């Protein structure tokens, strides 16, 4: 894709591409941000970090943090690692997208989701349609009501929640399923009260198989018992059997589409497949970069 080419060609040397990757993986940069930084860097012949700060995309401490990661030295900054700015529910509470998420939250609560439906899988047909973005920010707005909310990454194909919350992915859901960790190790607290995160954990050799195990069903049952609400991030529905399996292990599904990207045919097909199963459809979210609605 374009992005890989940009990283290799225009970010000078290993250093530039590493810092870009570190920041992308941490969720501090979007692909679009990266393109803008690289463009300015090329034009002005300045360092990657300088360009990012000049554009107002990153703060100096974000750059210092990424550099410390890159060279594996402890960051000189004593502040906590910055939580991703993708968590708009935290950083931009009055943004219209967050208002929309709050109304989605109310809709789910009025439909009894707060009580009866305790686990929600966020699903969309393809990659890059905002499942992680919606799941994470929705979890934040639920937690802000004081509900004990657990955000779970079951996207073993491309896990990203650990990056958003700056936590290690050395133990997580996969470790719990295969009983290689205890809850206290795998489930992480966050700086947001009432919100905990279970990252994916190490990638299993065969994610679909792992998801089909009784141990996975049991794990989700235990997670529901321990929380008021469990929100689950999933991989693209149309690519593998994973998302359908996760959906069938959840109490309800929120079907997400990204305006201008998700094809109507793919959306329709996903919806039909879900409806044909015993899965409970809670609603759909039209995710827009500038707003979203239920
Ligand atoms: N409403 C939005 N406003 C701004 N940025 C958004 C919005 N929705 C998604 N994005 C951005 O789009 C990119 C892709 O979103 P995300 O990672 O959530 O997609 P995904 O469906 O989880 O993809 P995958 O299937 O690969 O896991 C991310 O950089 C995310 O921050
Ligand atoms: Mg995702």
C-alpha cells in the first residue's frame, strides 16, 4: 500500500521508519498524520519529530517517549506515557463524535444492554472501518458512567488495543485461554476509573481454532461475571471465521461501517450473515471521521 512505500522511501534511514512505526503502533499517529509529517520533513529537511511537533500532531514528550523506545533508553520524561489521542472520549469530550457515542451508549442502555446484554462485540466487514476506534471510545464513555467496563481485544490478526492504552501485549486473552496467565496479570487497569483492558496477548498459531475452544467461551463467561459490561474488539468479519465466532460468544453485536469506505454490499452481507445466526443485533454505527450516528 502507499503507506509502506512512504515509510521506506521518504523517511530517511532505519531511524525515521522506526520512530514512525513506534508512534503508529502506539496509536499516537494515524496514517494520515504520518503522510503529513513525512511531506513536511521532506520539504523542510528537518527531523521527523520536529516536523510532527511543528504540525501540532505530536507533543514534544510524545517524541521523546518514541525516541526512548527506539533506542531502548529510559525516557527522560518522567510523565506517564501519553495515552493515544485516538481515545477522543478522553481527550475531546465535547467532540461531536463523542456526543454520538454517548447517544449510542444511551440507546444500548435503553435497549436493556446495560443489564441483560453484558458483552458486546464490535464488528465490521473489512479492515480499517473503525472497530477499534468505536470499541475503545465506547468503552470509555461507559466507564465514565461508573460502570465496570472491560475492553477485550480478540483481534488476534491485528491487535491494537494495547497500543492505544500503552500496555504490553506479553500476556492477554490468548494467555488466559491457554491458562498461561492469571487474571491479575492479563487484565490491566487504566488511568480511566472503572475501565480495564484485556489485550489480545501473544498471537496464537490458529486464532479461529482457539476461539472455538470451550475455554474461550468459559473465559468470556467469567469476564462477564467480573464486570458490568464487556466490549470486544474483533477482526474484519469478511476475512476469517473469527468475528462470527466472537459474535456468537457475545450477548449482542454492534455492526460498524465507515462512511465513504464500507461497501453497501459488504455491509449487507455481514448483516445478513449475523441475522441468520442466533446473534442478537444491537444496532449499527455509521462511523464518520467527522461524526457518527446510530
Ligand atoms: N470516527 C473516526 N474519526 C477519526 N479517526 C477515525 C475514526 N474512525 C476510525 N478512525 C481511524 O481510522 C483508522 C482505522 O480505524 P480502526 O483501527 O479503528 O479500524 P478497524 O476496523 O479496527 O481496523 P482492523 O479491522 O484492521 O482492526 C485508525 O487510525 C482510527 O483512529
Ligand atoms: Mg481494529
